[in-house]
């Protein structure tokens, strides 16, 4: 699996959404499952998938699918 | 005099702080007076509440004029809301504008007071102050009947054991319709503290910015909140204004209890684990700060004015330490009981100050209590009480035979027919809980005994 595929899978599995929904409209609370509980699940899924540990500031600022991509590069994950 | 009747004594002190505004106690009382002028008699009101100025204003106004509010979370499933309306026929609804149809009688900021079409006034017991749901999520019409005395006694007791002062500044992390969230508001208004109101979650940057900017000194959390804080590496965050963290709403595992007790001690934060139920207004016990490490995993000792004991199956009091029995509580904060229909609102006290908690506990030699299990079939999911039998009957109404079991924060649903995905959608839609709370498995058949009762102990093998 490529890094982008891993990144996408984390979103699709955590929020039960399709690949078509992975776009710039996907933001915190834009889908039912992306609430505070879902957010924690997403962070856990990404940390596991890439074996990284997010900084607090990045966890709370990880507010959209697009923004998350930017953060990943900070953890040396090229998407 | 009760705390909600004497807000004016704090005058120009800050009462409510939001990102945009700040109201003094005097200003809050003025807003309260305006709302009070709209309702003449004691009656029933549905109070839709979030952590905002309008909700607190409504809540205080209703208590002051002895109008009885049913506290409801606006995220409630609409069908369940309709059924609550139908069951209780409130005379007014205080809700965000546009929440429900009807002409606004009065508007304050983003809230409107709607007069409903129900003309009859329910008969209300004179002591009845407030009605709270026990499980906001399954929308059961079962409400807890709290009295004016209950609210005041519990607020006084909480303020005493947490040594709350007018300099404290809690930031909201829990819904106001939830007994724990409400108790934080009550106990701080009692002492003239300023409350920072926000609906943002700990997972949002805006929450932490507000906490820092407005210098919050305390907040509360359910076990799941502490899971989040751990994930956020809270113990590494620099938040100099924070002095007290409280925890309730379910059992915090011993490991997490210890981790936060130690981590907070190092940071100079008091970490107080507590135990309570809506049926006891809010709080029944706490672990005093000096024992937070040595008694990790415990729910502590009873709050000032309250008393615990344990009873065995025969109803006899257990006096020896380390023997498990049902936890029973006595205190002025024990409510009058439940209501399941409008007629119940006229009922008086059915509990006589004694609450059988339904939790199984043991007491150690030093008198500290530990919860070891539950008598009733319910789970705590993200702080919400979820009754497993209610879930089964909700599913049955949707055409699914299911067996519900699991542990806190994790509901296991076993199906012998039907699509798990469909059931998951129904569950999240009805309860409003995140999908990760549910694990749905297909099994060949639901194990039952001869009389048709589900054998939950046999479900484990399907795990």
C-alpha cells in the first residue's frame, strides 16, 4: 500500500466513507462520524499506520483531510 | 436562600464568559428577569441546552420562578424529541431559534421561547425543581425528578469538598443537560465563580485557545475525556492557569487513574476522581486529593452530608472490609425518583433519601470504596448511560432480534439475521453515539434458555 492509500484508508475506515468523499470538503464534523470521538480514532489509526506520534498542536489542528496531508510531511511521511 | 436566587449578590463579578462576550452576575440577572416576565405561572418547560449564555439564562430563570425545566440536549434524535413532547406536553419550549415550529413569544440572542399548543398544565409536585434524562442517548421518557433541596445540597457539598472559590474559572467540557456538566455550573455559580462556556471539544484547537486566553482553572471529564487527554499528551502541555481536574461519569481504569494522579501532582494540578448518578442529583463520593495516588482505582469516600454502605443479597449491611455488595447511598441529594409519564410529575418522594446505586462495590480497611461491577444491564459509553435492554427493544422495533452486551465504551451487538451495516446506522442514528462505540457481529443463533431469555454468558464464545 502506498502512503496515500494508507492515509486514505484511515479516513475511510474510521468514518465509514467512500473514496469519492475524500476531498477538500471533508472537514471536522462534516460527516457524522467525525466528531471528537471519531477524531481520536482517526489520530490513533494514522499513528498506527505510519508508526508516528503527533504533537498535541497538530492533533487539535488536524481539522480537515487536506490540512492533515500537510501535517504528514512534518512527520516525514510523503504522500 | 438558594444559590440561583441570590446571583445579584455577586454584582459586577464575571459570571459567564464566552469567546465573544462576558456577562457579570448583575447582567445575568437582568437577562433572567426579562425571560421571567414572559411566564406567569408554575408550569413545565423543555429547556434545550448547550453551553451558551442563553441556556444558562433560561435554566436560572426557570429555577428562580419555580417553573420546572426538562433539560434536553439539542442533538437529540428528532423522533425521540417528538415522543418526549408527546409524553410530557410542556407548556413552553426554550430552544435555539428555528429548533421547533411555533411562534416565538420572546427572543434572547439565538434562543426563542415558544408557547406550545398544549393548553393543560401538568400537575407538578411542589418540591419538583428539575427533570433530567438518565440516558440522553436512548431517548427513554424516563426522567429523574430533582428537588430544589437536592440541587442546593449537592452544589453546597461539591463546593465544600472541592474548595471552590469565587476565583475559580471552570471551562465547559460536558453537555449542560448532563448531570455532571450541570453540577459544575451549579457549584460554581454558588460561589460567584466565572464560567467559561464553549461547545468546542478537547479535540479542537479553539478549545485550548479559549482555555488559555480566558485562564480556565478547572474542567471535568468522563473516562473517555481522559483517553483523549492522554492521546493529546496533556501531561506535557503547558497550561499554567489550570489548577483542578475532576473525573466522573464512569470508572476510570486504575492505570489511567494513577497516570493522571501522578502526572497532575507533578504539574501542581489537583486531580479529583468522583462518583455519582443523576438519581443522586450528581455527586455521591470523591477521592480526596491527598489519596489520589495511594487510592487510585477507588471512587473514594462519600461527599459531605452523604453516607455509603454495602448490602448483601439478603439486604443485610456488610460490615467487614473487602466483601462485595450493592453500594447504597443516603443523603439530601437523593432525588424523589423517576417519572415516565406526565402524571408522575405530581408524585412526591419515593426514595426517602436512600439510593440503591445498582453498582457492586467493596470497601477497603480505610473506608474507601471500589466499584467492581454492576447489578443492572447498562454500560457507560463516553459518559452516557446506555441501557442494553433498551437497545434491544429499540432494535426490535426496527425489526431486528439482537442481543446487546459489552463493556464500557464498547457495545457488542449480536445479530442472527439482518445486515450489520444497517443495524450500525440505526444505532448511531438513534443514540447519536459515534460508530466506534459499536461492534456488530453476526452469529448463527442467539443463545436462549428454555423460557426464551438470552444467555449473555454464552455470547462470549462468539467474540
